[in-house]
C-alpha cells in the first residue's frame, strides 16, 4: 500500500507541468499589474550604479500584494545589469520572521559575503566588522532586504547599525529595503534611528479581481499542462481572492490546491468545483498563518486551549460528540501555561478581551454557556483542529 502511494508520484502528472510556478516564492519574467511600482523602485535604486548610495526604502501593503515579488524582481534585474557592466552590486534577502535579531541578520549577511565560512559562535561586533571590511575592500554596493521587518527584535539597533555603517566605510555602501504589512511599524523605532534613515516609502494597493485573474493566467500557463485548467476555474479563484483583501498569495494557493485535488481525483482538468473544494483547505492554512502573527498573550491563550482539547481535560459536551471548554477552565489553563513559559499572565479582564478578539478573527467561537453555568461563563470552541494549532505554536518561541 505504501509503495502504491510512492509509485503514484513517479507517474507523469496529467495536470501539472511545473507546480512551483504557483509558489509565492516564484518570481516570473514579468509581473503583471505592478509596472508602476517596479519603475519607482528601479528609479530609487538606480543611483547605486554610479557609486551613490540610494535612499533606504520602506515598502508597505497587505499580505499578497506583490511587495516581496517586486523587490526580488527589481534586485535580480539590477544585479544582472550591474554584472554585465562589471559594477559590484549585491542584494541580500532576509526574512525577519526567521532571522529575527540583529545577530541573526548580520550572520545572514556575513554568510552571503563569505560563502563557506562558519560564523557560529562569533560575537555580533566581530561579524559586523568583517562585513564592513569586505564591503570596503570590494567597494561593494550592498542592498539588504529586511522582509517582515516589524518581526525583528531590537529593530532600532539593527536598522541603525546597518545604516550608520556607511559612516565607517571608505568604499562601497549599505542600503536597506524594509518590507512590512504594518503601516505604523516605524513608530517602534527610536528617535535616533528615525533621524538617520533618509528613507523613501512605497505603499502597494490590493489587487482587484481582474488583476488577480491576469496573474493567475500567467502562472497557469507555466504551472499547468495545456488545457488542464478551465478558464472559469481561474476566474473563480481570482474572485475568491479579491474578497480576501486582494491577496495574490491566496489566489495562487487556491489554484495550487485545486490542481492537487484534480490530480487526486485523477481528473482530466481543474474545474470550478475543485476551486470551491480547495477554498476550505486554503482558508484553514490562512488561519494557521494568522496564528503565527498574533500577539504573544493571545498565542498563549490558544496554546492552552489546544492543549486542553487535545488532552480532553475539563470537557463538557454540548451536543453529540462536540468538544468544548468553558472560559473559566481556559483561564486557569492559560495562567498555568503562561507561568510555565516564564510569561506574566494578564488579568481576567484582559483575558476576556483576548477571547473576544480571537472570536472576531474566526479562530475560536465563544458563546454564552446558558443554563447550568455560573455568571458570564462562555463556551469556547476551536474552529480548526487542535493538533494543527499545537504544531504551529509548540514550534515557536513563546517565552
């Protein structure tokens, strides 16, 4: 049986020719509907070719509006042009959700500048000095992209260090491109850092349904075999994504899942029905991604809830086979979990606020318990499987 599962993956797909083209990390040769942003960013970075340091750039916009794709696209074109004209330009992309401290950011930069060299165990100061030495020695014009920059711990120190490095360089330069979903993240920067930035700001608008359809059509030509996807399926995926704040990542994930469902069913082509079925799976994935970005205390509340449900402790059943937890039980579990993590628990009033927010997000459902329960007790349900919530949260550093 296991061999049969493995064997199916050796067969040539009737649906896909290159499913990687539906990944959000795939950067195509052209980016539809972002021509203006590409030109604006290109003009901002162009002075680096003549030896001038370009402005730092901060790019804002909701998830899935092309911020990262445009940045990587422009950097790729810039590096190709610079290489052709023997100009030492280098772009380094860093995801700050993963590399979330000044030390980790500098380690990532050093790894790119000194391939094959090991920087583990070395101090932040030593790594910083090595970076400056290499930039100055090569006359390198370095562009550091900090994606999800608002996830950086000690963001002011990191941005300040990279920016002020230019005062110590005899040759070359270091520029920053910061990418964030949060328009107000700069408020977290200290006054010293803000005063030295000299930055340009760009705001990316959401895509509309027609723009999303063009994006999906372009990717579908690469991802699917000819005739393997109905045009109506592409249009439906675009329409669903337009309702999700114009999120192209959602649209791509929807089309990928629909293709996988068609493949599982041994269908000849991807239809609207596959897109409708895929929508449920993708929306669950989105909620799980949202959990990763929640404030720490709300994550701890969810962790406590998922553990309770998973362990089936303190359970009351309202209806056939339905697992629920009361707000009182959850508060006790939350306090215990917070203390285990070394985090100070919030008051019962703030806890109730967090429950209401999580309910608003659609991650949980909180309803009055009714007869047989004390006071304002609420019954709490998770809207996604507890094991999936645990997998996300227990893999994070919540302390």
